């Protein structure tokens, strides 16, 4: 009888029949919504306990605040579970014992690592740059060199890493210097090929700033060439991409290329 009573109350609040998992997940979120000063915080509004708030009003406001978080959390949980399963299968296929101490928590560690290494899929250039674009106060060369990065080869999912150098001639806008490494990291933290990262960084600066010219150079080492396949330990790969260099003067172009020299 009591169970049915509380189920009816919960259904009134959430507006739909619920499962135990559904209920627990949303009640945890509810604890974050109720304030410690005797008020209810919903969608940045405060309602005193003495306020005559109808159940249907509370249900509507509560769901509008909670549902986005629950949907996102559920999706994140699905991704973690799938990645855990993938790691477990890899370990088992290698003939290892998933139950032994050193490996028992490896699938979850793998999930966390992959979430970080592929975080570039969950952000945009606009997200990482934010309000970091300003009016240009000159037209001289801007160069940020040797930006270290780490990425995963999309062919074998093995790491490659190196340094990116980015230079541009401003037109009307400049970007905060720290935003250039953030742009590099955004594209590096995806399943990638070096050539694509080079092009994406150049295109991003063109879109953000409309500079007179931009150039990107990346030098990297690839484990897919070092620990497997041809196994060439000292090989390095250099890629370049430029935009607008045909529209600047010969002297400016020489300065642009010279800025990348060691």
C-alpha cells in the first residue's frame, strides 16, 4: 500500500509512470535542486515553501529542469558501458584474465581515457575560443610555435604526437594566443590523420578571423609506423597547409615561412 502511495506521488511529480532506476536517478538530481535555506531552486528561480504551487506546476517546472541533465547522463552512461564492454572484449581476446587484480578495473580506466582522448567530438571551435576574439591593432605576423599535441590514428587507434606551429597575418581581427593551442587540441582529440588536423586548424582560423594569410605546419611521430608495420623508430612526418599566401607581398611570405624555421 505504501509502495503504491509513493509511486503515485512520484508519478504526479514526474508526470509519467516510472521504474526504480528512473526514480533514483531523478531524485538524486532533485537533492541538488532543493536549497538549504528552505527554498526550491528551479531554473534559477526561487519558490518559498509557503508559496501555493500546484502539483502540475511543480511537475512541469521540475521536469524542465531535470530532463536535460537526465538525458545527457543517460547518454554518457551508455557510452561508458559500450567502451567498458569493448575494453573487456579486447582483454579477453588477448587471452588475459579480466578478473585478476591488475586488469579488473582496466575497462573503466580505458573508458575514462578514451573519453578524454576523444573529447574533441563534444566541442566546437566556437566553444574553445569563447570571447577570445579582438579587434586587430596591427597587421604584422602572429606566430605560435611548437604547440605539443597528442592524437589517435583513425586507422589503428594508436597514438601519434608532435608539435604544431601556426602563423597568420591579421586583417581586422586577432585571437587570444592561448586559443590557438586550444584549437589544435580540439581537433587532435579525435580519431584523426595528421593531414586532416593541419587542414582543420587552418580552416578554423580562416573562419574565425578572415586573416590576410594563414599557415599551419605539423611535425609528428606515429606509433602505427614505429611499433608495428614497417617499425621505423626515427621517422617523422611533416604536413603543411596555407591559405591566402598568394595575396601577400613577397617579403611577408618570406617572413611567414621563416617564422617556422628552428
